[in-house]
């Protein structure tokens, strides 16, 4: 039996050192953030075969012929949520071993060889026949909006997505209500079809091209400059997978969290809760690890007056999966609920009363997990959380931020030794209240400070205004580094730093980031 798609990863499979971090890791020191048993599936099922290390062993045996494919192997292959947490913790290669890609490749091979899950066959047929995976009539896709008439063209297309259109309709309604209240020039595609994400995750890819080509053409007809979606799965598909498949499009793709963040920074929207709320946020895997959007949703939540954001024990790059992705909820519903229940326990431990997420499928999965655990947590998708708190137009942030941005840029120009040890071409992106710039290392102790956002930074740094004001007062680079570390490890309401690592930790160390991290006390 030929496993031609999995065989492409044969050399990478042998790079696994079997260290077990993907299964057992308790702490990733270099990130100064705890990582607790990253595989949410293995945490429930317990056996090594369900974590990345075990899955790699099984796939090696499949390729060598030592293990034959049977229905048990097929069932095992579809227990992975492809959340990518194992890859984030892996240090075997610069980017981590690409286990999610390997699993999807294996699934493609299983389908090609006639090994199928009956439920997944039904999903594919539903997408082909109804343009959605739920066997719902295509013509009823927009019925949740009543008799609203949509303009043929607009600056923004709101891409609803199948789950919001048919199963989590409150998310779609509140997204539309919110964009309408803010005054966004937007429309909805009258002939929107499934984005195809579910087909890619299940290894059933032959219908993906037709869906993609149809949807791209529909957005073009609408004349939109931006496509905005509230579905993390749709967002990943548009932003990452469509490009991987060789397609291009003349519009910007944004998740609703990113778009709302822009609107708030521009002063077009403001929010305040009528009662004090303690809120925690769940990172959808498609939005976070797969598409690198971590800070926008947090900035939006933190912009809401009378709301305190508290983080779960695992968050951002190392957030535990909700259990709904990768086809697991469809074929292994009980497993999905148990994983979600574990995540609910993490949320409860924060003392929050509201759990916010940014994906209809995560909302659905977490809600089921809360029922299983009999939790009293209120679980809301971000637009639904924001709508009651909308207070109209706000204050544009750029005036103060621009001054701070200029001050910070000049300070860094005068102190290039802050970047001592970094390799040439290292790129760091900076943000102060929505204003962006980046630093490019051009040589030993020489840098270029560029007043725009970097396209592909190694690291993205976000600073509070208070942190910037204090940092630029230091004359010595070592004092700057020390205070930088304190702002990250011991943040206050007014003085804090957050960062997103765009490269694997191993690759960052290879590019010379160790020296500053040591000075800052981060490692």
C-alpha cells in the first residue's frame, strides 16, 4: 500500500529524538511560561500512541511496512485535533516537527486507499451537495438574518462560515449587529460556500479547489477590500491554506478580533461593561498557533471598561485545545467533550465568571465541556461578549501613541547595543497603543529603525505607554534589559510588556536572542 503523502515527511519523522516534551513537558524555560502536558488528547486517553512521540513511531512503522493499516489505525488517525501544541513544544528542529501536517498527509493517504470513517464520508457529501457540512439547504444559509437586504458591493465582506450560519447563529447575528452599530460598510455574500477547512482536516481534499475558486470570485464581485470572518477555522483556511494551495486574492483577510482591534484604535468603537467582570480568554488553535493571532483579541477585551482579563494556566502558544478541531468532535464526540471539560477546569481556576473565545466551533465545544463538568461559567464568543458593552465611537489612540513611538524609535537608534549579539537580518516588531515600527539588525551593533510594521518579524513586542516611558529613561543598556524583564515577569496594570515569538525557540537562539534574554532574566 502506497502512503505517498506521508512519505514526503519520512526524513523529518526520523528527526524525533523521543525526548517526550510533546507529551510530558511541564515548563518551557525560554518562554518564561509554563507548559503543562501539551497534548490534550493524550491527557484524556493516557496512552503514548496519542501524543506526538507515539504518533511518530506509529507512522514510521506504517511507512516501513512493520504495521499494517486496519480500522483501528484509521480510528487512531482521527483522534488527533491537529492543534499544533506538540509542534510548539518540540525542539528537534527549528520549527518543531510538523506533526499536524503529517497527520493530515496520512489522512489523505487513508482516503486514497479506501480507508474511511463513515461520518467523514457524509461530511464530504454534504459539502458537495449543500455547500456546508451540516446537510442544511444552501439556500437557507443567510435565513438567520431575516429579510435584511444586503448591498451588492461594499468595502468589507463578512464571511459568515458554516458553523455560524447553521449551528452557532447567535455569533453571526451579534457580529452583524456589532458591525452595523459601528457603521462599517459591509455586506454578506449571497452565494457563500463552505471555506473547505473541514475537508482539509479530514484528508478529503478533492473538492477544496472548486470551493476556493467560487468564494474568491464572489468576494471579487463584491468589490471588497477586506474579508472579515469571526470563524477561526475559516480565517486559517483563507489566510494560510488557500495560499498554500497556490491561490492569491486582491483583498485583505482579517479575523474579527483583528478588525475590531483596528476599529478601536481608530476611535470608531468603544466598550464598557455595566458591571465589573473577571474574564478569561481561550485561544482557538486555528487562530493562534496556526495563524499567529494572539494579541488582538486580548487588546480588544482589555479595552472594555470595567473588565479584568486574567490568563489561564496555559495560554497563547501553549494554550490547551478545546477538543473540537481536526474532525475529532465529529467522529469522537465523547473524547472532544472530555478535552473541553479539562479546558473548562483551567478557566474555572482563574476565578473568572466569563470565558471568551473567538471561534464558533470552540464556543460549541467549550459549551459542551461546561455541560459535562456542570460548570457555571458563562461562555461567549467575542462579538457576543462585546455587543451589550458597545458605547459608540471612542478616542483615536494615535496622537499620544505617535509621540511615544517617535520617542521610543529615537531611543533605540541611540542605543544599538541593546541588540548586541543578534545576527544580521534579525527583525523585531514593536507596538505602542496600536502604532507599529520595527528594528532590523544590519550588522554588529548597527540597526535600522523603520517606522512601519515588519512583514515577517522574529518577535512581536507590545508595550504599555507606562513601560515605554520608563524604559527610555535608562542610559545603560543593561538597565534597559533588566527592566524589560521585570515588566514581562511582574507586570502591573500600567506597566507591562507582552511578546509573541514568531519563530521556534531553537531558531531564535540560533539568531542570537539568547544574550538579551539572559540579561533580561528571561532564561
